[in-house]
C-alpha cells in the first residue's frame, strides 16, 4: 500500500499534534505511536504495536522516540496487515442468517449467535 502525497501531509499534521518535544523536533514517544495510528483510522492491538516497535521494554515506551520517517513505515505495515472487510463482505456473512432470502435477519437469532460465539 502506497500513500498519496496528500495522505502523507495529513499524517504529518497529525504527527505534529502529538509532538511534545520542546523545539518541535517532529518526534513522538513509542507510547504515542499506537494512539496516532488509531487516530489515523486503523485499529491495531497493543500486541501488534509492540511487535512493530520491536517489543520495547515498558520503561522505554515513555523515553524512546520516533521521528516521522520512522513512523511512516510502521503505519504502512499496520495498514497492510489490517485488510478490513468491505460492506459486501459483511452482507455476505449475514446472509447465513437470512432464512427467507428477503434481506432481513431475525434480531433474536443474531443476538443469540453473537452472545454464544463471542
């Protein structure tokens, strides 16, 4: 997945909002990396974030810093790993519960399945 120049500018703007260095060095802490990726529309788990950061120690999360050039490939990796289903994929998944084939699903049945399967 390649980002457009406009997307990269948007990412830089968001990155700058989290930059707390005294001289605006365009750096964020490791701990802020997951927050920024989530703010940019992805939903990685904390385990995934720790993995792409190289499994840092808990004390390093507040002290180690990332600059934008280090952050961008991390964000790109997370975006590639999270191929979200499309609207059509979700509709196809719900067709299993459409017993009459009329495009409706019984709420009670769906509720039961979600409650028992998780």
